C-alpha cells in the first residue's frame, strides 16, 4: 500500500473511506510484488496497480463491492488466462489479493504512518492477510524505527509480538510475511501478516572521484540509492563534478568508511584502482556486513590486489565477497556503459539473479520464490 501513500494520505486527511486491494501472495511470473496495492475512493477514483493491467478491471469491481456493501475483507485469486476476453494474468503467474474497506476515522494511526512515509521517515505497516475472519485486514503501524507502535491486532500480546518482528524488517528495509500466534504466549489465533516497510534509502558509497564515478552516481540515484562520493583529493572531490551525488566527501576512503553507517543494503564501489587507497579500504570493507563490495581494475590489478590483501591478513572467506573486476560483462567502454554494467551486477547480486539474458533462463520471468516468511518468535525459540 505504501506505493500509493500520497493519494491514500490525501483521502485519509479528507476522511474519505476507500477500498484497498493489496497483493498478498504471488507465484510464477506475477508482474508486481506483494505489498503493491490499488485503491478506490467512494466517488470511484482509482489509484495504483496490482497487475500492470491484466486484472485491474476485476479488482476495481471487487473494491467497489467491498466499499459499497461494507462487508468484511474479501480474498480473490487470479491465475493464468490465454483468453483475451477472460479475467486473468497473461504472463503465466498467479496472485492473491485482499480487498478491504478502510474508514480513516477508525484508523487514525494509518494517517500518521502515511504522513511519516511522505516525510521520508522509516515506517512499517503490518496487515493481517490470513487468520480469523474478524481479524482479517487489521492494521498495526510501527513508527520511527523505534519502540512506538499504534493500532491493534486484537490483543496487547499479539501487538507486542508483531511489533518486535516488524522492527527487524524495518531495520532491513524488507517487505515480508510474518506468522504469529497459535500459542498462549502471544495469542490463541494464528495470524499471517504482510509487513509493508518504508525505510531510509539504501546507500551507495563510491570511492574515487573519477569520470566513472560521475556516471555511476547518476545511475545509483536513478535506482533509489543515497549516493556518496568519497576521495582524498579535494581538487577532484567537488559537488560541481558530481551533481547527482547526495554528498561529496573529502577524506581518506578507509577513514570515512570507519566513521559512517552501513547496513546489509549498502553497496560499496571502489573505483580508484590505486593501492594506497584500495588496500586499507577493502581490508575494512570486506569485514563489514554490507550487501555488495566491488572494485575496478584489470584482472592483473585484481590478482595483485588479492595478494596484498592476503598479506595484510584478510581471510579467504572475506576475499570471496569481493566483486572484481567490478560489473557484468556487457562489453561496456564508456563511463555511462560501465555504470550500467556495475549497477546491473548490484541488482543481480541483491536479487540472486543469474545475470544471463532472459531468453536463456528457463522458468518464470519474475522468479517463483514467494515473499519471504519470517517464523514466529515461538518457532525460533523452539529450533
């Protein structure tokens, strides 16, 4: 639902009831991921998309039905159809939708959560997508990435159990399904929730104020990263040379990396291919819990770099994390083409992609792995 936060917030501020249809499960080549939503207001205005057009009309009608009847949330499943006049997905996938009526006056915490999303603050909204009928569609919001939460799933124990797991997903910036309950410690009813997250943008740290860094900073920003360019040479590390970077830092790369915050979504791109910068930087970077570490240079440079890193005591399991030479083999030559090569590898690495042409990869285009399920705290304790 957070993909249409701006319009939902407007409707909430205007106290306009609306119907919300959320993709809660996908399989095969479904075009959009879980958490994507379409909403319809009382005057028939629609916003968002859940299938790229295949079943929008049917979902719109379902929303109008839920909105006008005031009936409890309704689940609907849409699968493959090769009939041009039938309702179904032409891409061969399958998706499940939960449609529910939202009355903003009854859920003031949702308005607050949407407001925080638009302000760029970290927010997670947990929505019951499977469980007892009277709890279906219930919403609990976790705000600010801290301890505050609002809304209820029916009991304080369930609220606390869900809020604890939601905070972990919020820190990781992940949308996922969470299962809780089925025990006396949380709540007797077993619930499945879809947690929608809006976290701070992931970081891309580019070391080396070179032409390739200028192109890569533009590509990184286009992909939604918060981009930092760092170089120890003040004559090259200037905002004027890197207009697409969110910040340009003049500092020794390893010293800056020691002092800044990184997480599992952070991408580190080392473009200096100068040993006096690369070795201390990579020695530190390869031991950090970041998502991607890549370094520019020829194969010969890479081999010399590995030798020197081993001499400094970097273990082989850390060296195995290094993507070097950086990027995918696209035949890139220009800085712009190289930036596409690098970001393509980052995308493939992040999403466990093969990097092969889709024409050579069998199976669903969008993968068949469902949204991750996070086991309940009770299940974790029992394993």
